[in-house]
C-alpha cells in the first residue's frame, strides 16, 4: 500500500566530481545522475539542466502541468518581482 496516494513523484539526484586523466592539473568534471524512484529509470548527466528535463517527463505523466512545476521558477534567471503575469 502506498503511503502517499496522490500526484507525487520521488527522485534521487547524485552529484560528484571526477578529476579525469590528469588530477595534478586540477581539471575537474562534475557529473551526476537522477533516478525516478518508482520506475527505477536513471540517467547520467554533465549539465545541471538535465535534471528538470528528466523530472518534466515524469511529472507530465502524473498530469502536473507547467504552472505547477516549481523548477521553472527556481531555474528562471529573472527575479520574481520583474516577472510578468500571464
């Protein structure tokens, strides 16, 4: 029996640093993965914008539409007081 019987989804996001072939040069690459807990689907990424893209697909399947997705406000470069109302 599910503890939460509503339109919700759980994701696990992991981020780590890799030093590559030449750690002495100090070159670091950030890597990550995001997993949809219910399905077990996981993707790996190098760019942070892969996180909301992955979440978007799963949340759309639940019927959660754009105005209800918090990350569009979190990742928006424009301050809230300067946003235009639609």
